[in-house]
C-alpha cells in the first residue's frame, strides 16, 4: 500500500478510526469463530502491522471470543471492527472508508471454509435496482449509514 493514512468506522458512525503508517498483510479467515463474529462466510481482516491506530470518535466494545482473542465491535450497530490477539491487532477491511484499496493476499482457517464460497463469483450478477418489480421500495431508500469519510458531527442535525 502506498498511502499510509487510512480511515474508517462503524455503520452508524458512533465509532471512527484513523490509521497512520503502512498496514500489514490482509487476509480472510474462514474459521468458525470468525464466521460467527462477522455473521458471514469469512472475516476479511488487515493487520495493523507497525501502523498507529487512533480512535477518533468513540471506542469499540469487546467480546473475548477465546482465551487469547478479543473482538472489538460497535455496541450500537454491531459492526465488527477488530481482532485483537497476542501477536497484534487486525481490523475489519469492510469498516475502512476505502476497502477496495486493501486486497487480501492469503486465507486462514480453510479447514472450516464453507464448500460453496469458491463458487460465489460464478453466480449470476444483478444490480440492486434490477429488482424493482419485486421490490419497488428500493428507489425510495434513504440511508442512515455513516458516509465513507470523516464527519465533524454524526448524525447530522
């Protein structure tokens, strides 16, 4: 990664972070603990490495998921934020404002990998608004999600 400043936060905006310095390796973990922590097929994470993590708004709550690991999340909206272990901290790639700039380079926990995960890319693709006949409400959705950039105040007044 060439840009050494990153920002991100939770879905509701109660928690925001900034990272200064080069991030470590990015990966996805398929272990059952990560599947449950993220409510997904796997957990996309990037190591903090030697970079500095600063909580610029709020702070995560924690759940000790094992004798070694604590997981940080937003206590208001539930967004997974951190994986904290004796060897360092990793952050949820999806919580970054520009997750497309953080590309995983390895997979862990493949013994618990769901058998269909590798086939997801071959499924048919549709844009969200392609389903207006079945879900006409899609055109009137108003997002309350925090935008992908820092804000002085959230929610807006």
